[in-house]
C-alpha cells in the first residue's frame, strides 16, 4: 500500500513524502549494518524520488493511508 507521510527532516525542514513499505526491488548490496527499529527509524521507498529513505518515528506529524488520516499532537 502507498501512503503519504509528513515529518521533520534531520536538517529541521518539513517534508511530505509519498512512500511505500516493504519494497524489495532496486536493492543494492546486503544487509544494513544496524537495526533501524532500534534507532527509531522506518525504512521506506520514496515513490517520487525512486529511492530508499529512513523516516524517524519521533518526527512524524501527519500520516495518510488510503482514506484515513492520522495527526500526531
């Protein structure tokens, strides 16, 4: 499923991303040297930029999946 997430990037600017979880295509190399979950990160595939990205769970402020929208206070 595709979803739209709004979050604050590492440099402090807001970002809206159309993404997808669980994409295995376009992977290069092997395993990550760390566990993203332990660092509070979610690995996603950015549909617009056609690249893998990590989103910090703590910086998400809006999430839209299908017709449902979730806002973080």
